[in-house]
């Protein structure tokens, strides 16, 4: 039964990937190219899957990994916005987010391990 769920999930992700890759996507913004529209869509789908893992995750470490992946996706959004708009301050936001995410995940790992912060 578990293998059947994995297979259905894999098939649905492959179908979604084929739709994103091969179907024409209309851009809602004038500055957005076809590549950027597809990249935004990939990041949005990935973020939705990470949020699903945060809500559904069976253990706290699973949720922590999903939150860390969501932080990486936000940095990806910042990088693509920087490419699309030509403004470099999005990269600064991404770097700050990365540092904050790293410190937060380290603190959460220490807490889940049962150690104090000064150890």
C-alpha cells in the first residue's frame, strides 16, 4: 500500500512537471519572460509541497527539514526576482534570509537534540 502511494505521488509529480515544461504559460507581468514564468511556477509548486510536509510531517525533524527547504525556495524567489527586475537588493534580502534560516535551524536542531544553547 505504501509503495502504491509513492507510485501515485511520483506519477502526479511527473504529470505536473510535464504540464509546466510543455504547456504554454501566459505571463501576467510584462517584464516576465517564459523562462521566469516557468521558474516561478516551479518554485511555487515546490513551496506548496514543502508547506504540505510542514503540516503533515510525522516528526519534528521532518518539519524542520521542510522549513529549511522553504527558506531555500524563498532565496530562489529572491534570485529570480533579482534577475527579472535588474535590482540587486533582492540578492541582499536572500543573503539575509539565508543567514537567519541557518541560525534558526541550528537552534532548532539543538533544541530537538535536547541540549542547551551554550553546549
